[in-house]
């Protein structure tokens, strides 16, 4: 079945975060530098990183974050940008980067790493500073009126099947009940009929004929 192109309209959300983009060479450079630093002070994992960002005293000690964005669903990391607004830079790694990051830090199930704002991590933080900017989060900058934006989505749609009308008549016979009181009495008679009932039925039939 051939599919045809269709265009659908949808309201665009104003709460869209413009993420930074890096290439394979930049990712390799960052991971190589991460491999050479002390791992004991790194903040490992999204859960631990989130708790640290929610504590203002600990948050001030974090300079940047390395995130395996390409390997995660959006709901796993979408809360991080507002917590890092204009204070911490986030490096979004490409797809299939989680295995490399886990190998470097020596732990499994790690998809995010917080880099401390210490002198021993200065080269790594400077490298990140030169590659990415602070994330642009417009609705946190101030209250402004946003015009309605409608985006056009191109998709495909299959052909709609038309239902065929069933023209075949039913093979079952149609029972038409007789009219009048006689019919009602005959319908109520089933099984064995007593002599008294037979007399009443015959008497009624005689009156109807007369």
C-alpha cells in the first residue's frame, strides 16, 4: 500500500532548550583529557549530580558536566539545564558514548559526570569552556510575551480503506405474527393444550369468521 505525504500543524512549545553540539573529534579530546585527571573527586551519576545541584553549597563547587545525551531519553536529563542555568556548562556527548565514559571512570551505569571547580581540573574545564556555551533557556531570563509559533510537521498517511456494503439478503425466514387477539392467543399456546383451552380458541376463531 502506497503512503502519501501529509502536512499537519502543531503549536510549538516555548520551553525548548537549545543544546550545544560537538563533533567526534571534540568528544574524543574531552574524554582523553578526562581519562588523565583524578577520578576521586568527580561526581558520578545523574542522581548524585542532581542532589549536588540542588544544594547551593555543593553546586558552587561544580564547574562543568559531561552528559551522555545521545544515549539517554529526554526525561532522564531534561531537569539538569535549569539547575545549571548560567553557572555550569554541559557537554552533550554523542550516541554510543556511555560505554566509553564508564570505562574511563571505572564504574557501570554512569551516564553523567560532574567536574569540580578545582585547579587540578583546570585544563579539562578550560577545554570545555572553549567548546560549548551556557545553555540558552529563554523563559528563565525574564518574563516576555512570546508570539504563537505554529510548526508544520511532514508525515505520511496510508490510504483509507472504504467499507463495502453487504448487499446479501439474510437467508433466515422472517416470522410475521398474526394480527388481532386470535394471534396473541395462538402465540401464547405452546406444548400440550388442554380441552378447555381448545374450546376457547375455537370459539374465538368462530367469532372472528362470523
